[in-house]
C-alpha cells in the first residue's frame, strides 16, 4: 500500500466518524475500511447481521466521545496513520471513568477506549442532592481544575469537564478551569483526579 493510499483511507475513516451524530450508538459506528470494522460483519463468528447482546452490555453505562484525532507515526516506508480516541463512561449514579484507545480502525479504537474507561472507573461519594461534600481541586499535566458545591445552581462547567460530571451524575456544582489549557483529555483527567478526593 502506497503512502497516497494510506492518506486517502485515513481521511475517509475520519470523515465517516465525524459525520456520526452524538446520539447514535457506538455499535452503529463503523470504520470506512473493510476487515475488522466493516459494516454488518461480526468479528467473533465471521457471519452477517448485528451482534447479539451488545446493547445489553452497553446499557449499564452511558458513554461520550471527548476527543478523536488522527495521529501519524513515521516508519521506514513512510507515515502510518492511527486514530486516538478518548471516551468517558458513567452510570449517572456516581460511577465514572475516562479511557484512551488507539488503533488503525476507528471502531477498534472506540472499543479500546471504552474498555480502558471501565478499568479506570471510580465511584464518587455524592450527597443526597447529587452534589459534592466540599471543595476539591486537582492538577493533571498543564490542567488545573477546581470544583465547588453550589446548591440550587445546577451543573456549571465547560469543556470535557462538564461531560465527566454529567456522566458521574454530579449536579449543583461549579467547576472552573484555572489554567489556560484547552486540551480536552487533560481537562477530563483533571476532573477525575479531583473526584478521586471524594471517591468511596
């Protein structure tokens, strides 16, 4: 496969994921290439048709894609492209996790990120109003974050921090990013580090 063919395949795969609405289940997201991510193909049995039992396994947690990027690695024959995906999973009852996955196919990268988020899941000790008991702050890489309880104000947060707090079921808090970092992965991991201070 030439470098030009690799670039075209990677651009098509990226466009296929970018056009998918946020409310479409991940089971319906397929990569543009054939093989492991081809539409209608079951990787386990090799047969046609949707995978049975997938909805039951995914129904426990809600998930949201925080970031998807195409990354390149320089090899002897040229550049090799992969997709890096950051996912957040939560049950909106106090459990939340953030994971990162990388693969040549978008669907495989999403599955890896989901498994990583499940392994890194934490349980937050919430109050009766689904708020937090006290102020927490954390630093991850260049991201500095502070979360404060604010009764009656709902969830006031931005960037990927809002997604993490929503999936954890946290309300009536105000989150403020004190640094100038716009990296959604670092901001999400800073939110997880802050929530670990009130984890069970």
